[in-house]
C-alpha cells in the first residue's frame, strides 16, 4: 500500500548527506578523537549528521577519480551519476526492498505507473526472501494469459539474473513497447525445473470488479484492485447483492495486489459501525500510532453470511480489508495465506527529476497483528491444485461457497 505525500524530514537529510556535502568541500583524513566534539558542533551548524565521519566517503571518491579505468568505453560515468549511486547505496543499506532511490529515468517510469499510463506485462512484483516474486498477475493482462502465477519466483528476465537487480531495475527490464516480447525464467513450487515463459507486452488496462449470482444463491464480488474508482464500483456491486435477495456474500480478493488505503477503509465501512478500527499505522518506536477508522455506513445486520476468498496474490489493501472484517467478526476467510505486504511507502522528491521511495510505517490489523509477519491466515484453508487448473475447476471458490451454504458463527 503506497502513500505518496510530499513532505518528510528524511528528504532534507538526504540532500545534506550527499548533495549538500559537495558545497562545503571535501573532508580529507580521519578525525582525531580530541576534535570530535568540535567537529560535531561544526557539523550541527552545517546541517550534517552529528557523529558521522564522512572522511571514508571522500577518500573513496578521490581514489575512484584517480585510479578507476572502465572495462569498456561505451558509457561515461559522470560525477552526478556517482551522486545517484551514493544515494542508491544509502537506501539499500537499510535492507528494505521497498526503500529505493529513483534516479531520473526510473523516476519517470514510476510516475507513469502512478498515472496508470504504461505498457508492460501486467504483474505486481515484490521481494520475498531475497527473491523477485510475483505477487499477482492482473486479470486479463499478457502475464495472466501467458500463465504467470502468484508466488512464481522470477530467476531471470531475459538473460539478466534477478538476484543482481533491484525491484526498480527489474521493472525497467520488464517494461517495454507494446508488441515486444520479454522472457521470464521462473521457479515454481511443485515444478521439477525452471519454467520459461515468454510474454508479449501490451498496454495495461487494469480491471476493477466483476459480479455474479451463482445458482446456489451465493453472490460473488470479484475485486481486482483498490484504485480510486474501486469504492464507487464496490458500492454498486453491493447494491446488486441487495437486489439479488440473498444473504450469502463472497468477496473474491485472490490475485488482488492492493492499492489505495482510502479504498479499503471505504469498503470496510459498509460492514462496520463508525469509529471501529480498520487498520493501525505503526511509525516505529517512540512515534505515535495512527488508527484508521470506519466511516460507519454499516448497512448490514448480523444475518449476513460473508466469506472473503484470498490467496498468495492477495496483498496490501486486500490484507487490510480481510484482516479487519475477520477480526471484527463480520466475515470468515477462506483460501491460502496472503502475501504479507504490510509496509507503507512514501514518495519523496529529492530533486525535480529524482525521488526516494521510503518505507515509513507498518500496517497492523485492528488487534495489532503485523501484516508483514506472515500475512493473513485463512480460517478455512483451500488450495488450488494443478489438476484443478487443468480441469477448469475452481476448488477454492467451491470451498468458500460450501462455507457459506453451511454457515455457522
């Protein structure tokens, strides 16, 4: 779940750390301990972090300028490129795959994603256990149609080993012009050897919602993302559910990688009284937690039979919604353990052409359980097998319907 505000104190710190340091000149040699306090005072006046010795950085800068000879002459590395590299290294030192620096080219690509204008294959990816992992292929996209699945570990993109790439570098390789191919080498649970899947890039139009009333009376709402238009579409789907004259609601969040926090709060509010906590935002030790609460539409009574269907591709806002409604006793969860994307990112401008995407908080369920620590576990486990897929059978959906048809609180 991403929160893109414009202000954070860390932005100013980073500018001083790397860019501002050029304006005050190089620091040569190692500080003497007797001068530490004096230097700390000077650093404090200059705006640089107190107690940090920048001599090794500048020594490395000088050594590289003096001695480095490139293996090829195909690309000239400028001093500005070195600055971007230094900030990238600073961000990566935090060992958080979601905290990354976006230099000019990557920043433009990221902004195009936020605007929703991009060409690619239609997958949500994240780092899990140090491996590039598919959170979910978006329904109807080239990746979905080519057979890419939630939980697939991407070993290679073309001939590039993904262990040597950041998420954003991987996105740059995956992105491309409509009609061009990209080949993934994938490790899949249950497969004896890596699988190669070639996907033809296309313009990505992200689907949002589908509805259907099954013959057994179960009304299914399939939600594919939490976009800015999702709350209004969800409201319309609930109207269809009420008009269908049934008390059995199944919300299918499989393969839903999340989206806007506000969308999940709005959707939860149809089932919760005003003031009930939907999700807690934990900013770390010593900082005040923020509780995001129901808007209190609360139009359903305790006669509602409600199941939420999830899998490994259900992430972020999906986990927030499912976790909240289960903990408040509104719904039961069927399926598989969710992805576990429980951190909040903020996009901070560093220069007009660059940004820092930084993790600023963790999502906790109303009862204080961290979503990142293992995801949301189902009340009733149901896996979709290869045999199910081969035979066109959705055993997870059938299990969820079974729970609704045999409902007991």
